[in-house]
C-alpha cells in the first residue's frame, strides 16, 4: 500500500469544504465511511441551517456562508492531515 499525501487530503477538504462538500479528503485518506458521512451530513446540515439563517437574517447570512464553509473545510482538512501523519508507519 502506498503512503497517501497528508497535504493532498488537507487540500481536498479545504477546496471541497469551500463549496460545502466536506469528506473528499477523508475518502482519499482511506476513511470512506467517515468521508461519506461528512459529505452527506454536512451538505444537509449546511443547507438546512444556511437557508434558515438566510431567511431569518433577511439574506445577511449569505455573506458569511462561504467563510463558514471555508472554516469547517480547514478544520476537517487539518484533522485529516493529522490523522494521516499519525497513522503513517515509522520509517
């Protein structure tokens, strides 16, 4: 089995997270169940909360929504990065 690049997992999560699609980095990292759970769960939660807050704030939430996705993508990417580094075999 080849060693997966932790930085690529981080990049996949940040870019995917910006578009509200968390989980691709975890799927790449070898954790497909967690990746799919994040992909479906975050997408549903993001849209339900986002649309509700957009309605309640008269659209002001739409200005914060991309930043929220970027923050959650960066956090998930950092965790995938650390998981890959911690699970790497010692050389």
